[in-house]
């Protein structure tokens, strides 16, 4: 990542509108970097200015501080979700309900919000524990693993499939699809074919499930696809395309993200035995430690929106159609909001992080993700209380073009019989 | 102390009823049931109420100190 002056004669039309008080940067956050680089960059930018203009791609505005990022999330009438990747202002895809604005948004959101509410998550907690326990038991005798590939991807995938009501063993299919999809999604052009093939695999899986549910008159209990088949929006049944869009976005939004958060949390626990031992002694603090990891190790480097109406926003003359990028990772470490913002405080109070976004698009899977992370910590520490990161080279993280995740996390511990 | 939840701002993050579990509860969609209401906070739950209010990412919770 570099912060430089724009090239002379830059033809960007928005540049002409950038006011004197708004610094101009050229920041491409997509290449992999050494772990922590993205948060460091977000910290640096936040302390220079609350707003920037970034000449990356077609050019977009950047907001760096907590209050401004929350304001972006809470005003969908100004900051529309119709486009959410700032360097791709005319996307070829449309995620539902991710890219639908209020008031239409709530119709689609309500179709699935109960499915991921705390009560629904509690229902599958026993199975989640079982899944976590089995995966840890498989790894424990080995004495080492790549946590990211061997555990962090597998566990959320199995639990996700369980809550949707399909076999958790189909994680064998989903894990490689999700890996392949995100290899290309970050912008690596060589991976585009693999990405398209993976998306095709995911879609075909749901086409087959949908076909099996379509002719059924009886609603299958605890089966999301069956529930969608029997649902209506504006008194109309949902078409296959809409159902497939919803299912695909759940897969893409839910699995890679939880993997990313788990990797950073377990790296922290590996490198901070005091925190680890405290959680073993006081398991009641695990939920609070999970929240703190979501704040400090935010995998959403930034979140994008498209401006829906001309607005003066903290001195930036935004025009309809401009793209904006709120640096969530920087907001969550804003010293204006948090004491000791760069420290991991296991029992932090008043932790109002935006790690699950805010406003109408607050992460639908937040309650599920929290439960998965809490169960992972509980089940892992019960069997492997002491472990460390073993690597000769610095850990790398995937760029913030999609969501941050450690590329690998080699962990080692005393093998148990 | 009294606590009020702004129903228009609440987005169902679930931080409040997790942190103040004896004071607040959730509905089937994951929203706090006290949305749009003002409730009394018993003296022994004031710390939980403060943590709940401070942990709301939407600033939807207001405390009225007696």
C-alpha cells in the first residue's frame, strides 16, 4: 500500500471537486501484506484526516473515523448499498438483500432474519459444539496444523450448513468452492476462471436442493430452502433466481468472513498466553474476548456505498453516483471512541464496534458468527490449552479488496494421544 | 435510572440483551423487546445497563440517571 500524489494530468472528473482540506491519496489495498499492515494503514490515515479522496480505480471518497463511518451506515438515503465495492461502480452481480435499499430491503431481509436470530442460533448450539469437538479431536493428536485451512474454514462451514438444514458433510464441497471464489474475488485476474467455476458449483448445489424442495406441499422444518420455497414477497412466491441469489450470498458472506475472524483470534490466543489462560480460568469472558477480537482485528478493511443524492459530508462535496469507502477497521481503533484502542482488552466494556457494520445492513449472520467463534474457543482450549505460532517467515494476510484473512496460521502444540 | 431504546435506530445487534440479560430480552427476530419503550433499571443492574448502552453500535440506547 502506498500513499502518493496522483499522477499529473489525472483525468478523474471527481478530482476537480476535492476541496483543499481533503488530502488526496492513491491507495490500493488489495495485494497481500504482512499481517497487521492494513490496520496500521487505517490507523495512519485516520490520524491524518477524517476524509480523503483516493485516486485508485475511478476515484472515491474515504472516511476514516468512527463517527463518520457510523453516519455512512445509518444514512442509506444518502449512502446506498446498490454498489458496495468502491472500485467496481457498475457491478455485474446483485446480492440480495445486501444490495437492496430501504424500504424494499426489509421485505427481503425479513425472509431470512429469523433464521439467523439468536433463538435460531441457540437451537443448533449443541450440534455446533459437537462439530467443534470432533474437529479438535481429529487435530489434537497431530501436534500441529494450518489453523486457517484445517479448522477455521471447516468449522463455520459445517455449522452454517447445519443451520440451513442440509448435511454438514457437504462442507467437503463448500470449503474448496469458497476458497476458489475468494482467490479470484480479491482482484487476481489469473484466478478469475477458478472463481467463476466455484460460483457455478455453489449455484448448482442450490439448484439441486431447490429442485428437490419445489414440488413438496409440506414445509420441511428447519430447512431454509423449503422455507424460502413456501415464502412470499408482496403476496408473490419467490422465483428460483431470487432464492438462488439469496442462498449464494449467504455462502459468500458467511464462511470466508468467519474463517478470517477465527484466524486472527487464534493467532492472538497463541501469542498471548495470559489472555488464553484467563479464558480457561474464566470461560464467562469468552463472549467478551470474541467481541474484542471483532473490534481490534476487524476483517472489513473498509465498506463501500454509492452516493444517492448530492450531499456535503464533513466538507466533501459528494455528488450522486460518487463512490465512498468507510474504513471500518480504522473506525474500530479510533482513539476518539476507545481507550487504549490498539490493545486487546479481554473484558472491555462499552465495546460498540462496527465489525458487523451498522444501519439496515447490519450483518445478518452476526449472531451465528459470534456463536461459532465462542464454541471454537471453548472446544479448542478444552483440549489444546497451550499452542504457539511456528513460522520462519512473517505471517501474511490477504488484501483488503475482499475481506482480510491470514493466508496461513501454522500452529504447534504438544500432541495428545 | 431509566433506559430507553430508540426503535428507529435499533438494528438488532443484540449487544444490549446479551450484556444486560436480567434487564432486557430479545424477540424472534433478534431485536430487543424494549424497542421504543422506557423501562426502569433496578439499582443492582445499573452497571449492566451502562455497558449495554455503551456497547450499542447504533447509539440507540439512552440512560436517564435518576
